[in-house]
């Protein structure tokens, strides 16, 4: 829905004031602080029009307006200017990574703490192969009479595991390898459970091998070990989360790592902004902003922020971009890629 320049200015003003003040904004406030060239009556008419378009709402008849979820989406998609961090803010982020970090968990925890401290929201940082990883190759290698090495190559890295669950000759493994690759290449790891019904025809001969690989890809726990969540208590300072149901749903989300993976950004997208959810969705009261970080051009993880829909999106995006740049520039993941 296209907006006039005046409507854009007024919607931006309402969003900016709502983010900083957390309360309805009146036409008088907008006129005095942002648009002195327009009369309060003109601004009032535009506010009513923006409300009819679904971008604003009026909590009470005599109150000012607040942005709706659609209003925030319009702002982020078309009107927002990314804030440039001050030198002091940028230096504080760098200082967060000055100490020597010896292992992956320390890196993730430090990054998450740095983000939550800088944004005053909850933060999530993960490293590793995600459910959105696409299978590119599968290799089955017989090691001993009882052990088989399974290697699954994805666009985000490789998964390797030795298993005693596959009992087959080298020729059988070679045949199974070709058939499995034809069935699974190009599919996402997150779709593996849905692939169980593909065991038909010639693949039935290798059902045991197929089931073993599906189990390997769906029951791995290394992703859970490679995630850090920090700053959950920050959310208690926002009036939105004085509502116990909203707080409970959000805290529940931050404890369910499988669900966090699903809402983190696509590794092929630099920055992703998810604002609220459907009315029946547990995510309807929160926004999630994530940024992907890479090593040698390959996406290896994401850093994200979870907060109220009334989030300072411009600042959050800027901070995440800075942190992911620091993660990419430092050789934190040299031994893990």
C-alpha cells in the first residue's frame, strides 16, 4: 500500500516516539516535535487515515495512536534508516571480543552477552549446521566388519558419524549410496522426517541404511550444544511483558532451542526481521531480528535478538551487523569449519 510523503513522515514519527516512549502519541506531540509545518488538524486527519489503512491503532477514544504490527512492518520495510553506531558504542562491541576465547562455547556466550548488553533485549547466537541446510552429497564407507562411516555434506558443512547400525557389504553400501543420494540430494535436513514415506521400490532393500541416516540427521544434539541464549531478564523491564501470558510465551520460546532454530534467519539472507506472528501464534507478541555470519563466504551461524514488537529495529540491525562482522573478522571458528 503506497503512502504519500506526508503519511510516511507521520508514520515514522509515531513509530520512533512509540519505541522511545512506549505510549500512545498525539497529533500535538507529532506537530511540536516533528512536523511543525503542518497543523494539528492536518496531522489528525492523516493519523485517522493511517488507522483506517491498518498501520496505526487507538487504544482509547481520547488517547493518541500506536503502531500496529503492520505499521512496524511498513516502517522496517520502507521507512527505516539504519542507525550508525557512535564510536563509543562500536568500541564497546569490540571490547567484548578483546579477551582470548579458547573454545566455541565461550565465543557464542560472549557474543550473546555482548548483544544483549548493547540492545537490552534477549539474544541468541548459534554456530553449526541448521535445519535449513541442504544436502549436497552422501558418502558411506565401510570401516570394519561392524562399523560404517556416514558422511553427509550440506551447503553449511559436513556431518560425520561412525555407526554400528549398518550391516552391509561394500557393494551393498555403494548401491545404497547412489539410491540415497538420488532421493535426498537437494532436500533440507529439517525435512528428513517427512522423507520416511519415500522408502519405496528399490530403496526398500536398503531401508535399514535409510532409517539410520534419517535418525542421524533428525536426532543430532550438537546444534543444541552450539547455541547461547543471554539477556532473558532484560525483557522484564518492558511494560509489554508485565502481561504474564506474554512473558510466559516468550520465556518458553527462549528455552525451546528447536523452535529458535526454526525462526532464526535463512543462512542465505544477511538480515531477517520477523515482527510478531499470527493471533494464535506463540510469537505474536515478540519480534526477532537475526543476522547471518560467514567464514570464507560460507554461512556458519546466526546472531539474533528477541524483544517486544516495539523494538528499536534500526539500532538492533546495526548492532547485529557489527557483531557478525567481528565474528567473521576474528579467527574464532578456524578449527571448527
